[in-house]
C-alpha cells in the first residue's frame, strides 16, 4: 500500500466511527473509494459496508442500553412524566404562544418568539418535555413538530403577526 492509500484508509476508518446513518456511511465509503486507484473496489465497498453496518448496529445497541439504564433510574414520578411526554410527542399535543420582542429604541414589536407548551398536560413544562425527549432520543421529533406546527400557525395568523420575523428557539 502506498502513502496515499494509507491516508485514504486512515481517513475512512476515522470517519466510519462518526457516521450515524446509512446515507452518511455510503457517502464516506464512496468518497474514500473515489480517492483509491485500485481494482476490485466492489469487494472493498462490500467489506467497508459490512464494517460500517456492524459499527452502526453496535452504536444503536449501546444507545438503547444506555437509554434503558437512564429510564430505569427514574423515580416513579419521573416515569409518569416520561410517559406523559411520550403521549405529548406521539399525539403532537404541543401548542405555541408568540411572545413579542420589542424594540428598545421605539417600543414597537419587531418580531415574535414562538414558545412551546404542552397542550395535553399544562403541568408538563417545556423543560420536562425536552428533558424526557432527550432521554428517549426524540429531540428531533420535537424539532420537526415545532417547525411544522409553527409554520402552520404563521399561515393562519399572518395578519396578526404583520409580516414580522418569527424566532423558533
């Protein structure tokens, strides 16, 4: 193996340890193979995919085990909150309030901040929604729902919002 091939293989091994989806895996492998000038890249590609697939499987098993341990450590009250948050996420029981952001120069509203709340159980705070969503690897579900829900509200409240910027935090 020459110096360039060693560098490409080193880069591939390093990047394989950071991929989290099959799309990322395919991109990393394709990039590495495009830099290698050798025959039999189909065999190499298959071997790299097997390795990457095993790494992704082990990573998922480790995340699942860690999540299970974290959930097992919750108190009974926290487990009830965790369950309620799952219901909130699954049922998209989120609502939003638009907090005005006022200019210090002239006192006029120049934009709004979208604030998330639970529509299903007002006692479940945004902090708890995010805490338990993170615990169960569901923050992306919250982000997606918030983005789509707020866009829908902007469409319905166009006149009330007056074309001002909306911040989703």
